[in-house]
């Protein structure tokens, strides 16, 4: 068994004062709300991963993809450990839809002051400021 941490990429997609979230289903974190994202593939850049995962999961096209922060996410009950690379992006086009029903049950835009609960651990860690570099989350909510 390989117990080394895996690399995940989470993508904060902004459209005006809203963020795109999906309700996780069928995998770890099932029942929680998070941004689109997934595993970094071999040879892929962070930007490529962010654009691919968002399109695969939601059908949304993003642009202006940029690095935001890192979170160290330990799912003790599931014996999983992730280093999550957080990318920030702007909405470009497409109507958000459930493209990966085995991974999520719904997708919707939410205002920053009305996020649903519960939040997926990595997203919760980012919003709480448990990230690197310290303070990198300062501009997450609302830009």
C-alpha cells in the first residue's frame, strides 16, 4: 500500500460575486460541497489540470487560471492524505451541469456569504486560513 500523499487540484471559479460548487457523491467527502477539481495527471501543468477537471466535471470553460495556495488535508477516517493545490480562475463560458454523476449529485453558483454546508475538508481548510503561504486565502471570498 502506498500511503504517500496524493496531489489534488481545487479550482475556485468566480463569476461576479459567486463561486461554482458541486455536491460530492460516490467518493471521499461524499455529501459535502466543494469546488471542482481532481488529481493532477502525469506531465500536466496545474493550469491544464484545472481547466480539464472543470470542463470534465461541469462543462464550464475557465480562463485567467492562477495559483492561489496549498492546503495539507488529512482525512483520518478514510486514511487519505492530500496536498491540495488551489487555483483561482474566472468563468468564461458554458452552463454548469453535472457531467460526472459518479462524482457529484449537483452543481450550482453560490454567493460567498451563503455557502452551503457541510464543506469539503480541503475547501474548509482554505477558507479557514489553514494554508500555505499563510494568509494566501485573504482574497478568496469575493476576489
